[in-house]
C-alpha cells in the first residue's frame, strides 16, 4: 500500500510543500492530503492592504481547488484539534481523523500578547482575510459615526508594534484614512494615527538608513510614533503606556508579536520559550523524524546563530525543501541540510512607496522598492500556478472532501 502524506495548513509553506511533493512523487508513489480550515489560500503578506481598503478581499484569497485540481492532491476542509504522534493520527473537528505515514505541520503562528492585561480582549489582530475585513469594516464605521457622535476617539487609530507588519499597516492607513475622511465630509486634520513600539525605534533590526527614510515618509503623512513606550494595559477604548500616559481610541490593532501554534505545544513537540517547534537540519521534529515542522510554527536558526524572523520568503523555501525531503523518504537518495537563502526584505509604506535591502547591501527606496515587492508577489503566484486565479470561486469542485 502506498504511503500517505498529510500536510496540515495551506499557507505558504504547506501549499508549496504539497505542490513540490506531488511534482516529484506520482500518485502511485504516495497519497497527499492537504488539510486547511478554508477552501482558499490567503496571501498573508498583503493583508494590510485589504485591511485599509486598498485591495479587495478576493484579490488576496485564491481557490485551493483551482490550484490543486488535476494534481492528485486531496483537499480536506477542517480544523485540526489534536496531533497524535503515538498513533500517527490527526484528529479534526466533528470527530474526523486522518492517518498518516508522513506528517507535515505547517499550521502557522499564534499572536503573542506578552501577558499585557486586556490586550487580547480589546485589540484587533491581522492574521487572516476575515480579520482584515473586520478591521476595514470597523474603520468605515468610525468615519460613518463621527459626524453624528463627534467623539475624537473615533478618528484616533492606534497600531501596536512597529515591525514589518505594523509599519506596512501604518503606511496603508496613512494613505487610506484621508480618503475615508473626504468621503465622509470630515476635515482630515481630525485624524490621529499612532504607532506604538516598545523598542527604541521602528523596524527593529532593519538597516538604520532605511529606517530613517521610512520614518520620515510616514511622519510626513501624519503618523505619530511613540517608541520606547511599551503598552502595559488595554481597557475598552483606552490604551495605557508605561510612562503613565494613555490614549483614548476606538481602534487598537495589535501587530507586536507572534508565537508558535498552541497545537504544536499541546502535541508534545519540543519548543522554544515562544512556542516554536525545535527542528533538525532537515526540518524534522528530532524525536519524531516522520514529522516535518515548517513555516511560522518552526524555529529556524540563521547563519549568525540567531532565530530567523518568520517570513513568507522563509516559509516558501521550507515548503519546497520539505517536498524534496518527502521524495527522498519514499524513493531514497541523500538529503541535503536545509540552508535558508534570505535574498532581502522590503517593507511597503503605503501606495507606491517602500524601503528594502536586497543581496545583503543594496538599498532600495520609493517606487523601485515598491515594484520589487510587487514583483515578488507575482513570482510567488506564478510559482503556485495562480497568477490569474485570485477570483471568486466555488467550494464544490472535485477532489475536495469536507
């Protein structure tokens, strides 16, 4: 009987793993089952654009059936409840179970709230298309309500965290909020946009010259940075800072940290203090070599012996590498240790503006950097065969089970 491969999660890592494994392994070599809680793949790196209203939801979600149709990959729509490594089973909601010979865990990350009281209860997060839609709808509501309620906190927007995710969201909002104000007949001077960061500066760890460019660009569009000021408590409509100050707002969006997926911890895998899975040089769980851990749920150590930040670029590479490893598991051959190749990083700052550094030393600014980021998105869509497939879709296509 052919071995079974089960892949949990159809994000960047999981989807590319499934496609790469099927490219190398025939249906006679192995069965491949891809489990995801939606029938669509989400372009997580573009969620900030949807949250601000700059890009439609349908442009950042892609039909999974349209990508895997004809590739002998079975798509199972379901939410993972438990990973049982002793019995090689994955338990889904509604008491459904999947047996596996090889398991790939690509379940992404959870939000890290750092035990800040009230943060989880009163802040929006941005990790899915649905959350982006919720934020956008809320912002639209704030502008619709302001002419009637005249409360300043309706037009006071606070973003917690000034890493890549926070800065990209702030950049989109800096461009979008004045347009919302114009549509509602509200003076743009009434808008306040804050970005709060516990570290001394924005984009921690990024090239300082690019940081300065980014900060000038955003400040010129009205962004107020509060750096070195950790959030210590969040109440309904109030954000408290360590220096004793507080901000009254109807909109608190938290982008300040991620941790490993709780399912990985609950399954008993070895993890670091942030809940990310410890893996070997072949991306396997050391104590369960037939289980691969990839994407944001895994801890990858870089060449400077420090953990690499979870990025789409890293997830792509892990997915492709694991597809190859599965081929060697089943067909034989020698595995090569996983070595990440981070070619650079680009942070968008709104419409047609960005900063980035590629090939370790080449700095990019403005429209050129923005075009480079767009080119990366196009390259990824081409890689998964979905360049023109991010359109409305049916969830009733063949080779799909629920």
